[in-house]
C-alpha cells in the first residue's frame, strides 16, 4: 500500500488540512486490515483506534485525513479520539525517521559502487614490488585497496630518502584511508601490511634482545654495588638502557606512548589498522587522542611533551611516519568529524562499495598462495631498507615536471573551489605534496631495482605521469568523502573588531536609546546589548541629563 503522490514529510504533520491527495483506497485498506485483526470492535474501541492509526501511519497517510475518515466509522470515533491518534503517530515517528534515513543513504551507496577504479595500465607502469603485489589480486577493488595501503606501508620503509617541496625538506610519507562497508574487500590491506613484516620483526627482535641483555647487565651491576660495603663505584658503570625500535606502532596506544615510540624510532614509524575504530576509540579518551600529532607529523613539525612527575621531556624534531587505515563509513566520523578537521585533507582516500557475491575460495580458484607471496615481497622490502641505509637519497623533479605540476594543480584548485566548495581547496593543496611524495616513492623503488648507488636522483617522466594519474583518481574519492562527511558545519563567519567604534561614530550628537537601538541593528547588535552598553559609557563617551537621553562627547 503506497501512494505515489504522497510527500513523506507530511507524516505526523498536525497542520495538514487541505493537501489534495486521494487517500480513500488506502484508508479503506487500512480499515479492512484493522478489522481482520480485531473482530469485536465495540468491545475494543481503544485497541481498534491504536491499530487503525498504526496502519494508516505505515501506509503513509497523514494524521488529519486518517482521523477524518475514522470519524465516519459509526459508533467508534469521536473528537476526543484525536489524542489517541496523535499518540499512535508519535510512537512510530522514530521508526519512520530511521527508515527515512536508510532511504536517504541509498543514493550514497550507489555512488560508492561507481567510484573510479585505478586503471590496470597504471599498474603495469609501476615499480616491480608494487606491480607484483597488486597483480596478485583478481578483483579490481581488492587490487586498488592493496595499492592504497601499500603506498603507505612502503613509504614508511624508506630511510634516508628526502626531497624539497615548496622550499621545505620533505620525506615520502603517506597517510591513506580505505573506506567501504563491511565485507567489501578491505581485507587486501592485511596483505599490504605483510610488506613491512620482515623489517618490523628485525627491529622488534633486535630491540627485545638488547632489552634482555640490558636487564642482565643491570642485574649484575646492582649485585656488584650491593657487595661493596663502602659504596665505592669508581670501577662500576651503570649500563645504558637501549632504545626500543619497531616499525609498526599500535594505534590503540596512548598519545604519550605514541610519542615515546616516535622518539625511540628517531621520528619514523608506521600506524596500520584494518579497523579504523581501533584508533577512533582511543581518540575518545582524554588520555588517548593524538590527532594533533598526526596533523603535525604529516608536515614534519616538531612534536614535544613534558611530564611534571619526573621532569621527562620528549622531543621529536623531525617526525616522518606513515599511516594506513581502513574502515566503514561510520568509522570515519570517529576520527574525522568534518572537512574542517585538518586531518581530513592529509589523508589519501579510496572509497567504494562492492556487490555481495560469493567467490570460489578453494585452492584451485587461485594458483597464488597470497600469504607466501607477500612474505617473499616483504623480504624484498627489507633488502631495500638495508640498501637505502647505506647513503642518503634526495629525489628531484625536472623543471618541466615542476611546471606541469604547478599548472595541473592550479587548474584543479580552480575546479574544486568553483564546483565543490572553497573549503575543499585543502584537498588539492595537500594532494600536490602527496603527488610529489608518490613520485619520490616510485623513484626510490627504481633505485633499488637497479641497485643504483647515487645520492641524487631525478624522477622519470613515466613515474611522474603515473603519480599524477593516480592522484587524479584519488582526488575524485576525496571529493566524495568531503561531500559526505557527517557533522560538516558551516564556516565560521568572522566579524571586524571595530564594530562598536563604527556604531559610536554612526550615532548623532544627541540621541535617545530608541534611536541607538535602531542604529545598532545595522551593526548586528541586539536590543539588550545596546541598552546595557550605553549607560556603561557614561561619562567616558556620553553625558546624560535624563534617562534614555545621551549627548556624545568630543573624543
């Protein structure tokens, strides 16, 4: 039962009176449906009213046509029963609101299905490690998810690599965020994470072994000191506590622990979580939110912390860590409340929704053992880390490439501020830096492939073009995120600080309170503000011989 001409906003509208919609057939259906459920209508008048009102509401009939029809049913309805109708409609408003919200989300879900893929031709142009990882996936979305995460993972494994962008030294770090409903193929990020496992395990095992050795030496030191009755320590030196390096920093750590890890890692590190609410839940805690650290880290700004208890001061001068996240659309809000949040434009987004289809999960369906495949690639990443640690590497663009970058992003900036929003400009501005970082990453991978011992390298045109085309795809995903972020508020409207001075200047030499109130409206001042403000300026600005009458002084 559905009236195609009915405007759903009329449901529960008490002012509904004259809308010209034919509900007669729907009302008759509701009456018959109600009577089929309650046979003794006279004995159950209240129950009949409630059920009839419920059926009318679910059929999309506004309250007043339903009630007017109810009054025509003999012996059952009077004017007093309007209250019962109102109560029945109110009970189901929440249910209707939920249903309506779900209907409003349907177009967004369709948009998610149609977000652009990364062209397969681009994968074939990428460095070997990325290409071999991505092409192991048969599904286009999974391939794109892997790439999005792999860019961040690999960017966190490039020690000693830097470049200059907008006059500042930068590192090829990336923040990526894959957003999709549950069971859509985000799990490919797990395989991207494996790429850093060999390097992470090397650092972790080395740190644990060093800690074990330190504890043994510390115990021996304390034992020797204890045995010396006179307390002389000339020949004994307390062992130094070793640093504790890791690659992967858990996202569910406190802000203090995150900063500690960065200090131990000399500013490097990787935060990778396949469920974004792991980080989002920490952000909700007073002790946990480190959003400011992430924002500063993207631009390598100094991060510091001082603790009162033991005068501990932690200072990370040049942070350069990467982030790879995936999560559902609802989980995004736990991290980024609106496009005005600076963390929003620092992320590289890939947003999608996949049709739910069962696929062949048997070994015969895929001749590649993905776990083994990516563990082998992880060994290659670790070899690359060791290779890069031998010397620093600075990545450059050619003059022609810089000119193209400037022209392209200038054009995109004009487009996005014209057709999306002025507030969306930050997307393009930070994508310029992200594009340069991707070009740096590709160039560094090429250096490893060729085992090229060179401290200065120029990005090839092929890698530059690939990075540019990649960013163009990601830009479309970012704009979709911008347009669908929850709680996106209006921009703050700033007002000039000289409004009161202009208000005083606009007042005549002699004036009344009523005149001042009218003039104050032109400057956005309320009645109460003006009437409270004027007496306080006597005798500094005004003289007043009687209530409500003022004379301006010469200032």
